[in-house]
């Protein structure tokens, strides 16, 4: 009787996994992630850890900076960071 809405799935992140994203974080931290990896923090390749299809952490061993990347249900990507001396914040996604 009712038409099934098949367009709802188009806004979801495509099958999970690390997405292509560029972001800038407080403290002059630049993040670039290629689809599927690797992730670069200030131009240096970071150690990538996958927790699930929608959440990843990249660590710059030299500075101790950890960048968290998550795929949101609406298809957008969220990026945040934690640095030395409890520095932390939300990063501005500049390209996706």
C-alpha cells in the first residue's frame, strides 16, 4: 500500500571504512587520510589503528598526537585530536 523509501541509504557512509578526508586541528595540526589509509599528520605517515568500520585512530609516534576519525551515520566524517599535556579538540574538516 505504501511505497518503500529506498533513498534513505544514500546518505549513509559508503559501506564503512576509512574515507578520504582533510582536516585542520587546533595547534597547527594538519590531517590527511586517503580512502582505506594511510593517514598523515603534518605530512608524516601515522600509525593507523582500526577499531571498527566507522572508527579509526592515527598516532604520530614522534609527537604523541592521536587523531580520531569517525564515519557519522549521515555520511559525514568527524575528526578530533588529543595531544601532549591533555591538549584536545575538534578538527575542522576541510575536504571530504
